[in-house]
C-alpha cells in the first residue's frame, strides 16, 4: 500500500459504517474451515450470516457489495431475512440513489443484485475482474461460488463503462481506502474507513470469521492459500500498528453484537453502526 494511503491526513473526513445483515444459514465447521481434521476438534454446527455494508459521510453514500440474489440464495438453500435492496431502502437509501458501489470480490453473495443499481458506478480489483473472465472461472472449485448470469452482468457493466478497476490500492475519497488482499479470490479486497470511533477495516471475505483470524484457520474456499495467510498477517499488522481499530469480518454472526445497534428503523438485530453520521437516527 502506498504511504499516502496508509495513514489519513489530519483533515481526513469521518464516516459512519453501517453493517446490515440480510441473510443467514447453518452449516458445519468442517464445511467452513480448510482441512478441518488437522485441528483435531469435533465437528459441529456453525452459523454463517450474510451482510452488505454502507459507508455514510458528507460526500454521500458508498455501498460495499450487493448481496446474493433470490436465485443465487435459493439455489444454495440460504435464508433471506430481508432482500438487500429492501434493507437499504429501509435504511433510507433507495437503490436508484446509490451512485458508488465497491465490489470486494465476485462471489454470488457479493454481486447478486448489480442490475438493481441503475445509477451506480462500480469499483473492483483489476485482478478480480480479469480472473472471472478467464477460463479458470469455469473450473468446479471456483465456479460453485458464482452465478454465470451475475458474472455476465459484471462484464456488461464493464463494457458499458460503469466499472472502474484498480491494482494494489486506491482512495475513493478522503477517509475511504480500498486495498487488494487476495487469498480467498485472486483480487479479494477490503476497505479502511475513518470514523470518529477509530479506523474500521471492512474485511469482507479476507476474514470470514473472527475465529479465522484469531486462530489462523483458513477458510475452505481459497484461490491462493499463501495469500490468504498473508492476508491474515496484513490484518494483524494493521491492527498492531493502530491503523485499524475495528475489524468487521464478512460472515461472522458475532459481528453485530460487537457494535452499536441501529434503533428506530424497525431492523433490530439486523443492523449495527460504527461512528456517527449527521443524518443518522442512532
């Protein structure tokens, strides 16, 4: 990461991060952690929750990922609690009003509703975009986590000039940086967001669960195991050096209990926030 993107300047804008759960499922630990028998532990149930994230600030709203579609979710027996677009509208943000979307990676549960954001410009790692247009995207170990129609939509949006790419890292605006981590997918990305409660790492699936990071347990779906481990190290370094104070993983049910519930919008137990926002009802 370039030095200018590592640390905010003294006048960095402050944002509010909104963590919004739209779906859930229950699986087995052996389905979640790579080579689980190596740990010598009994198998058991583990819940996986599904989120989209909003970054709200004086310059507007940035949406991070768009969740799974009805088709992508039902094909995999996922439970939809509130459709992502409906969830966003109940938070005060109609899909038509959102003009910036960051795609952390192109799995089905992160790009399922791209076509529902008609006025958005999208940002994705160049490496991620290239990979899902390559021959390897159709190989079983990769393909099972995607929907062909959704990848096609992503390519159509790119051809229409609505997808911007980056390599390594990029700054969306003062206080919001996107960094490429890799591991889970070739261009898996995360965001560092400055809030008045400290800097937040929206890890997405660079870290699915807190346990994954704390116990050095790679996730079962991995494009490059070395990069996944290096991603854990990167996150640990960001925290250790104080460049990140709060880590928000991609699927951990414990996430919402660690941050401030957003009350008064009829979405109790589904939404939490970090930081304040002038338009916030919290």
